[in-house]
C-alpha cells in the first residue's frame, strides 16, 4: 500500500517476481484496492499509514495497517522478510516494535548500497535511522555492515571505513574522532573484515571502502545529496540529448552504451536499503519504486535470505 | 605555490586573467620557481606550506610562506583579495591569523557554490571550516551566506534553508532542531532574505533554496559526496562514449550539446569557495585547479570585490 506508485506498480512488480523469478510473494493490504493480483496470496490489512504520517504514533495506533501486519507476518514466521516502498520511519518502527531487536543491538541502522562504476556497491550505514549517534552505536553499525557486506555481496574481507572530512586519523568532528579509537579495538579479523580508517564523501562511489559508517544524519544527507546530484546530471543529459535533431539522433546511437550506466546510477532503480539489527529481514524500497524496481527489490531480498544474514548478525553481535 | 598543478598552471591562469581580462594579479611565491610570469608583479615568499601539512602549526612557523605573505598583503592593503589552490586548512588559518575576524563573527565559514542545471548556484556553508558547530554558529553562517548570495549572485531575496533529513520543522539531529528555533528569530526581512525551513540533500542542486546552512562536517561530506558522484558519472559517460567506434562517432556529434553541461558540473571548474567572516576576501580554489580554472577564479574574485561584500558582512553582523 505504500510508495508513490502504490498499489498498482507494487502489485505489478510483485507479480513479475512471482511469475518470472519464482519468488513466493505475500501481499499485505486492502484486498479490494490491490487490483488483479494473479495467483498471489493476500494478507488483509484495513489501514494504511500515509507517507507523511508521524511514524511512532501511527504504528502504535494503526494495528491493522499493512506495515504492522507485514512486520507481524515476519515475526510469526508467515513471511521470511518484509519489504515496503512506503513511509520509511513507519517501516522501521513496525519492524522494531513487532520483530524486536537482535540481542545486544543498541539501535538498528539502515544500510544502503551505493553504486560504483563496476563491481559490488559500497554499503553506507546508517543512512537515516538514527539522527544522533554515539561512538558505541557507530562501532556496532560497522560490525553489522561488515557481516551484511560479506553475506549480501560476497565480499571476502570487506574494507570498513569511517566517513570523515580527511583521511588522517585525527580528522573529523568529535563523534568521528572518538569513534576512530573504538573502531581500532574491534577484532576485525574474527569478523572476516578489516578497518581501513577514514574515507571522505568522494570515496563513496569508489572501491576504496566496502562498508562506510556514519551517523544517520550525515548518512542520510550524503545519500540524498548523491541521489539529487545523479538526478540533476541525468536530467541535464536528457536535455542535451533533446536539444537538436542531430543531438537526438546521436543520443539514439549511444543509447545501447548508456543504458547500463543509467540502470546502475538511477537512484530509482539501484537497490533497496535494509534495516540491520532487527530480528528479521526488513527491506526499505524507494518511495518512487516502479514495478521493475519492486521486482528487482524482491529478487535481491530473496538472494539475501539465502545467506542467513540475521543469524550471522545474531552470532557476531552476541560475541 | 599551492595546488596539484602549481606553480605552472596557476601562473598561466593568472597571466590569462591579467592579459585578457584586465585583472591586476600579484603572484606570491618563490620567484625562481614561477617560470615566465610575463608582466605580473611577484611578492617574494621563500617558504611553501605543503598540501598535507598541519595547518595551524605550519602557518605559525612558516612566516615567510606564500600563504602567510598573501594574507598579509590583503591585511596591509597591497592586495584586495587572496586566492589559493593550496592547503585549505592553511589558507584559512593564514587568513584568520593575519586578517583577523570581522567584529562579532564567532567563526569564519567556507561558502561553496553548488551548480544547478540553470541559473545561479546554491550557496552551501559551512563546507568544512568548523567540524563541530553550535546553533549560534549556524545562525551566523546563515546570515553571512544570505549577504554573500545577494552580493555575489545578485539574488534579490535569497531563500535561506537549514540542511536536514526531512522538511518538517521537527526533523533532524539535535543541532538542527535547536538551530531551527534560532533561525526563526533572525530578522530576515532586514537582511533582504527569507528563511524557508529545512531542505534535504537532494535539494542542493535545485532552486529550492539559495543558501543552505549546515555544520562544517556535514557540509564537507555533502560537497565531496556530490563531487565524487559527478566525477564517477562523468567517468562512466566517457567510458560509454569510447565503448565502440559507433558510440565514439555519436559522442562526437553530441559534444557541442554536452560541453556546457560538462563545464557546469565538472567539480574542477565550477567555482571557488570563499571564506566568509574574515576581514578581507579569501578565496579557496580546488587543489586540482587548472590554468583555465584559476583564470575563472580570478575573474569571479574580481566580480566579488566590486560588491564590497566584506563591508556588507561587517554591517550585518554588527547589528
């Protein structure tokens, strides 16, 4: 029920995921508003938490909302994961309140893939769950990010870095400086990862680091800045391509070469975020998710489930 | 003497600024290393603060460095502005220690232009001078940014916004929430500006806000994330353009349409930052500044000097 194109695009994307990729999808929402769901099963939920609703109070009040029911389905083993393109805060709150936290986790964090020109993405966390953080929180995010990066992207020994404004150890704000020391104490080898120190914003789209850790305020600003920049530059390119008949013809010739780049860097398509630290898999999709984006999100969620990442997080955080 | 291409590209760019744009340039540095300076005057300085040197101690110790001498030239009225592509921290420290602060300014801030598809850029500050900020600092940055935006870009009534992770007044980290209230108390009308509330990272390249205020940590991360994103996407485009003879031919046809976009969004060329709050004009150029970038920086510095921005800041902050 959530997202700018819900429910039609969400249902369409879910049907493709089921029919073409063999993924077992359970739709949660108002049955009479979902349109033709094909063979998909529907878990009825009478309420919808609006995109701009206050998350905490909505989740507490709207017990028959699609988000709360989806989180309960995961808690109760009726579903292996939940995925939503709706209200991000309410998605997190539903997951946190219904599934609970993994034992030992102080605060769940949003891990978001940042695309690179080639290879696996950089995992950025926290991308917005916790606006104010302590060094202990960042250090825990880093450990969760390393486990996730190994499981999700098969990176053998992920390079974990702290987002800062200079590469030297002393650079950064007070939070980063304190966190740096805490990061040096983590037994990275035992986690199958390594700490490489600070990186800067310009390194997010490079292969310098596999996991980049920051507070949820900075992470969300960085993520949205990047998305805004990509969208602006892509819009400028399309303007240029349409600026004359000659340009249009040349752009047509270039389309096959540009298409993979567009697919990789278009913020609407490059992948869902995951809420790490809750007792189950909770995926956060872009509000603007199209049908194909939702199919893609469901396919990647199914891939993630094969890795047993929640169990790995449980073991790593308990240690 | 500073910057990746110094001194040759800097001198070449300065000569073009003087010879083709009539700008009176004073070079500061080691006379025997500057090459052919044409008719440009040289202020000798025997020391060079390296790009990666610790700023504060270098500036205190190296009294005959080009940066310190340049700042003294502004202080003593021998120059109207200083500009450097060298060590940013040392540039700021030189300006701060030799020119001093404008009376009433708590901390100087770096204001950086963020390009948009059309029209004037968005002014982002602080882009890195102060890693840890208070609400009072941000509120003062906002006032300085508004004055600068009016003077530099002729924006009649600049829209001033606070960088956050949600547009509603209550969204953000503790610093932003506290600053929001402080911002509401500023007499924006008297400053010829207006406060429009929060914006998000994705709004930096749009015309939603003319001045966007944040702490120097977040601002620097956002700026470098944007630069990294632009560079990555531009690199991807060049890869695609060279991927086949057909693509190469089509890209050649598109070049005239793409060139203005490239010029506008290439981080190496889109403009220098300015240190607001010191008693004089101090411009901070990209370390990677080429000759044309330096010419452009000198031309825009001359434009800025015509506006008497330092005097306007002095009046506005004293009030």
